[in-house]
C-alpha cells in the first residue's frame, strides 16, 4: 500500500524553506492577500508553474543572459559545481547542479545579479510577522493570508502550527493544496482554515498516477471529507494543453463537479500560462515539456464554462476563469 506523504512518512523535513512571501496577491483567494509559498511538493506536474517549489532543498536560479563571465562564482564555489572548462582557446563557465548544495556563495559574489538563491529558512514568528503586515489591506478588501507552495500538506505539522498562529492574528486564512495527504492532517486544519483551494488536475486516475505521481482516489476522498465537514471549498481546475483540455476531459470534470454543485463555494478554471517557462530555464530543467507553448486563451475554455453552467454553476459567482475571485468566498 502506497504511503501518502507527510512529515511522519516520506518527508523528513519539519520546517520547510520558504520560496516567497508574496504581497498583493489577487488570485490566491478573495480580496488582496499575502501568499506564503512553502518549498516542497510530493507531485510532479509536467507544466508546473512554480518549479522552484518542487524540491525541499535550496536551489540557485541562473540567468545566463545576465552573466558577464567574470567567473567570481567559480572562484568561490566550495563544491566545484560552478567551474571553468576549456573550449578551444576560450574558457566556458559550467554549472553542475548535481553537485550544487545551494549554499549561496556564488550568489553573494555575482557582480551581474545573474544568480539568485531560492529557498529561505524562516521561523514561524518571522513568517507570521511578514504575512500580516498588510492587515489593513486585508480588512478593506476582504482579503487575508494564503498558505501555498509547493504543497503545504507535504509539511502537515508545520502547516497546522502556522495556521494556528495566523488564525490568532484574526486574518482570513486560505490554504491551497492538491489534497494528496493523509486525511487526519486536513481534518485538523478545518478548525483554522477559512477557505480551502483544492487543485483537481484530472479525473483520469491512471494519468494522475503516471504523469503527476499522485493518487486521485486519495485526493477525491479528502475533497469529499472536507465537504462532509462543511468546510468552505473552491475547486481549481488547471487546464493544460494536451493534458486535460479535450472534450472527454471536460465531460469528466463536469460529471464529477455537477454532483458537488451547492456543496462547494465555486469552481475556478485556471488556463495554462507560460510565465513559469523562465523559472524552468533558470533552474536548468531542460526536460520542460511546455517550452514555447503559448498561454491558453478564453475561446477553448468557454466550452468548459458552458458545460459547467449547464449543471448549475454561475459565471462570475460560483464559476470563475483565471482565479480572480473578488471579495467573497
């Protein structure tokens, strides 16, 4: 039987790194929000828009276009992962990511700003202080704080404690997750989370297992358990070209979600965007499958909008496109 991820099983990290605390977010819950991105995820979506949040360890963004070839990074690299290699009469700067430990030495000496360390160690006190700094904007817009990633449920004990602390600050709290985790952790979070944003990537269990490395049955059971607990839930559908954008994919989504109409707050359709392509490039991920794929426009999405409308979801109310929610749950 496959072990479902959690700090007490597959993941041994109890305090994850933070990739970003993003202020003035508009697509991670209602109103103006601050989103805390935890570094680490049990899934491997081929189109991942936040690839820097997949691994749990620190990583280095490297923008070769900015590099001026000063070789300061190679001079100071303690592991030899950045080095000069002779190429004919010239020397070429190389970066072996397999050797890189993410120590950040190369980042600190880079004269051109071509390198950036991704993954910062912060205490819960530091996260909470930063996350609630814009409390006034939350109050005026109906916003709050969202815990995201990666996937926060990859670090359940940490996420539960962070949620407790943030709720003590009396802010609206949302959690964005694929819900691939042990139910006991989600159940504990029901007390603290004001809105669950659950990603549903496909209704094809085999595709979920082979391409995303997750278990659809676990995810659907967790979603249905949240609904049974009367927890506020928005289901988010990332629509990805060539993965889940066929009429049969749409029909499978609609057939399932139609049964949940009136039980969930809304469905949010999230069309594929290419903004993550540069991140894959900066992380040296040459196997990125969606290089050069353009943003998905509204026209092909309208078919899904119409199908969901037919089963009761109302565009702009219980059905959105692009993740812009507004001020209501």
